[in-house]
C-alpha cells in the first residue's frame, strides 16, 4: 500500500509542475502570478521529490469519514510558493470529498519551506501543482 502511494506521488510529481512567477512583491504586497516559460525549474522541496513523498507519507492523516465510506483517490492541489519558499495558498483543483480535500489542504499548508525558483538572482513567486493520493491501508 505504501509502495502505491510512492509510485502515485512520484508519477504525479513528474507531470504536475505548472510554473508561474512575479518579481518579489515589494513591502509584502502580493502580485498576481504570471506564466513562466518551460526553461525555468520549479520550486523544489528540500531534499527533493523523495523527501516530499516521505513528508506526505509521514504526515497524511486519512480522514475517518473517507475510511468509513471507502473513499480513495487523488486530490489535486495548486500551491503558491512565495519568494521566501513558504506555501501561502493551497487550492483544490480536483477533489474526492469525504474530508480528503480538507486534509490535503491542511497537509500542504504544513509543508516546510521550499527552495524557491530563482531568476536573475532573485527569488520568484510560483504556482506548483501537487497531487496527493489517498489509498487506505
């Protein structure tokens, strides 16, 4: 079961990155993210994708309602990674309900700071898509 989570997260992460940018917001004001070309690397989780999968595995709490109703699947999130690496927004793009969507958002907001995208020596705000798999043990 844990192997399924790793495989699902790995392939989801390979296909999930949608980059967006703005210059670092002045005086803590937020600006709307703009699309970045494919030549930019996404923000990275400290330790890489394996570390991100491990963090999710260790901190994911399968919702009781989902277990009781036999709900499983993937919740797709869109995160905003700020110039300082923090996750400021987590929005459900496609959910599965029964508490899984809320748990995915909670987990995303608890992530440690990412290594942000850097362009021309400046950290850039970016969006990042993250699928989180819910498969009961």
